[in-house]
């Protein structure tokens, strides 16, 4: 791959020696300490670590919700740290999809309206919006409830709608922060299978922060953070999910700390 650009080499995201500091001059906290890794197109990566390890800070920096103190983050070879505020807004709107623990759906809109909201705000053709919303909804098995409001459906169905909203405009990177945190075990399993389908069938590249080793076992790669540094990583390879789950547990035992807390 010598001489190839990141895009030509199939590298979507490059995190290069990033650091993040919080606080004043008298009391500084280093949340991220020279973290580096790359993400290939179509990868499904989980990020794990104890409370305060920096995993959510890392996701926030990649999403441009927060800014890095040093280093660089590149998407398709372009540094997001050098984008203007207007370019950043466009970057978030067109390249990133977000799924959070609390869904962030608007109760005054139907699921169909929630999913297509960003497209409508961007003045997309209404017929095109309807087609795209219904296509992604069918793929995520919520096509029959698009006329329902969020308060009329289950937590798992709301999260599916959130995934559909995150992907409907063709965003290339899906960022998920504890997406199963508010779901029961059955709904969690269903959502993780949906995310796997987004990854394998629709080609979505996924970065998922989670404290749950079961959720992480659905990923193809797991990054472990400790005290703001990359502590270890696992590649699933050809192993089945149960075997990968037990390997994740082994690393968490070495990692120590309370991994059940959310940063």
C-alpha cells in the first residue's frame, strides 16, 4: 500500500497521537494520552474501558463534539481539526451518524418523521425522503410502525429508529455511545444484530463505546483504554462470537477497574 492515499488503501479513519486535556493551568487532567489507531472501511469496532478511561472522550473527539489538544484525526485523509465551523457542521451532517443510549427521538414526531428529519431540514425532495426512510426502515424491521410516535413503541424499536435516522442520509461512519445501555437483554441482542446487519449488508463503519463485553463481542475488533491510553486490542478473526466474548472477559480481568460504569 506504499504510496497510496488513505482512501485508496481502504482506511476511513486515522487517529494520530491524540491528546486531550481538561481543566485550568493549576489543575490539568489528561483524558487522552497519545492514542493512535486506524479504522478500515466497513469495520465494526468496540471501545471499552473502566469509568474515566477516556472512551467517551475519544468518541466525542472523533465526532467533533469535543476538540483535541494535540495530535490529529483524519477522515479519508482529511484532517477534521482544520475544518471551519461551517465545514464542521456539514461534516457532522453528511458523514457522521449518531446513536445514543437515550435515542434522542422527538416525541412530537412519528418515527418516519424522526428518521427523515435531517433530510427534510436539508430541503431534500419529499418523495425521495419518503423512499429513503421506508427503505432503511424495512431493512431494520420497523417498516410497519413508522406511523407510531416514540412513546408508543418499545425501547428496542426506538433504538432501531435511531439507527435508521443515523444512516438514512448515507453517512459513512456510525458512532454509537452505549446504545444498549437502557435496553433489556432481548432488546439488546436484537439491536446488536441490527447493527451487525448495518455493518455487513449496508457496509456501515461502526465505532461503538460500550461497558458490556457481550455487546463488544459483536464487533470485529475491540480497543481497550486505560487511564487515557490504548491498553490492548483484540481482533475477532475467524473465532465465533462466544469464543471472542470469553477472550474479551480475559482482557477486562487484566484491565481491572469497574468496567460496568459508563464514562
